[in-house]
């Protein structure tokens, strides 16, 4: 990994729809050189996937919530079951196992209050081993990005890990 790779990753995170020609031009590479670098970054697992990000409100998900969850018991079977069940909940965009007062933090989208109530009462509360649920509604998103600050990672760190 070098500075060109870092530039390439920064451009791709900003707009993955750039053509190979445009991307090669922006990082001063030939198209075949660009292809080799992309393949190398994909093979190394640095580039995981290419996605399309949707505006959640434009498609009808007006509410963004963070839901903190505590399980009654911290037994391997309860934890495994919770992880499996959450995977099948389309409203849950992210689920993080965390430290502190709660066990998990879920990033959840719903259409409206009625959808939120249905999600909490019919989907989340009945999960076996559920103890506590605390929900916070997002009033306004101040910053939301999927771009990692690749420019802040020292090149020597990137080289040693790839």
C-alpha cells in the first residue's frame, strides 16, 4: 500500500461510480495499472464491496433510532441466539456488542412511530433472554458518512497490514 493506493481509496469512498478511466486519471495511473491495484486491494480485503447508498427518508424511513439492549443472561447460547435473530431484522442497520451498562447498540430505521412500536413490541421484546431495551430517537443527523479517514492512517501502518 502506498500513497497512490490511499488516493485511490479516498476517491472510491467518495464516488464508487467513477469510471476506471476517470479514476486512473485522478490518481495518475494507466487503466491497466489501476485495475491491478484495485484487484490487489480487493484480494487483501481492504475493499470489501461496492454499494449504493440510499437516502432513507426519500424511500420512506423517516425515523432513525438507537436502541440499547441488555440480555438477561450472558450465556453463550443466549448471545448466539440474539445475534442470529437480529440478523433477520431488516430494520436493524447495525448491531454492535458494546461495553458499559448495555450489551448491544442497534442502529434502527423505521417508517414512523407505529412502525417503531411494532418493531419494539413484536420483534425485539419477544427475543428470548431479553432484559432491558432503551430507545433514543434521532432528532437530526449532524454527520453521517461511510468514508473512513484513510488519510489519517500512516503509510507504514498500511504497508505492514497489507
